[in-house]
C-alpha cells in the first residue's frame, strides 16, 4: 500500500466499498449475515424477558401478600403495630421488585435497538470511515490525520452495529455456562417463599374476618395476638429468603449489564488491535545522520 503504484487502485476499492456501505446498509446487512445475527440476538432477548417475567410475577405475588398483611387495620392503634412489624419486609421485597422493573427497561432498550434496525446505521458509519481512509491514500499531505479519523470512524461504526448483538450472544453463552445453576437454585427458593406467604396471607384474612361485634374486647385481643403471630412469621419467612432475592437480582445484573459491557469492551479492544495491524498509523521516519567523511590530514 505504501508503494505509489498501489495507492490509486486501493483507494478506488475503498471508495467503492464506502459507497456501498453508506448507500445500501440494509442490503449489506442482509447479505453479510448481520440480519441473521441480529435476529438471533433478538430471540435471546425474548427468551430472557419471558423467563424474568415469570420471576417478576412471583415477586409481585409475594409483594401482594405482604401488602395484604402490612395494610390491614383492626381497632385503634392496631394498624400502626402491624404496619411497623411488616413494613421492613415489604420494603425489602419492593426494592427487588423495582430492580426487576429497571432490568426490564434495559432489556426493552436492547430489544428496541435490535427490532428497529437502528444499529444498521453503524454499517453506514463504517462506510464513512472507509471513505476517509481512501482520502488518506489520495491526499499525502493529510495522510496521518485522515487515516487516524478513518480508523476511529470505521471502528466506531463497527462497534455501533455489532457490539449489542455480539454482546448479547456472548452474554447468553456465559450465562448458560456459569449462572444457570445459581439462578435455578434461588428461583426455587423464591417460589417456595411465594407459597408460604400466600398461605399466611389467607390465614391473616380469615382471622381478620372472625371479629365478634358482640364481644369486641375479647375478639380484638385474640385477633391482635393471632395476627401479630402471622405477621412475625411472614417477616421471618421474607428474611430467610433475602439471600435468594439478592443473588437472583445479581444474576440478572450480570446478564443485562456486566456481561454485555465486558463483551463490548473486548470487542472494542480486538477491533482496535486488528485495525492497528491492518492499517498502522504512519509515523515520522527517524532521521539517520550521515556519517561524517574523515578529513585528510593536511
């Protein structure tokens, strides 16, 4: 490439490639297999959303059971006491419930990027980078600047187009390899908590309906003791499952944040290294001093 005879043919190839990438990014995406990769990544996102949606419904049911207990009131001062005991457990579950909502937002963002074809703009952006590299071959005075910006634009376009789908595919492979067992183990624990809290919520509602209006003093005292016992049992049940909630949320965080960003970073470093090998930035040739000719002795 550094030979002058090669500059113009290579520049012509780069310009032709740039025109095709900029003018027909959809066609390039279709015939280079990018659409297949994109569709596969979108299917993985749908599977993840479906799986996490089931867990989200389980946590919602747990939150509903606690809300039934935490929001009940019988008699003066009774609501405050029940609420004070059940409120911390309700706050724990509500926090993890909100974390799942944020996870759905992130996964929804990935799905929109894949579904709308917005990432194909990276292919056109890569074509601009090739155009700058072709100009670097034709304009010797600006070779270093044009080549530097051409490499940056080309790498940025490739990352914009491929980082999300490749990151999601890599995330799915890593998740299946390292996180499946942990996720299933703690999901079973969470589902067990749902069953226990559902039973406690039913017992709580039935006990609340046993108010005897003819003997309110005795009824309220019995009701108070029975309901407080159920509330304490519910709180203990939630506290015993905090580790399961925490680990499952961490698994979700690894799948939607940590693994995709690590994959994108590795893709960036690999692309940077590959472009540096293929298109090295021209440097300034070091000046080698001419050895001095020894003077003849007069």
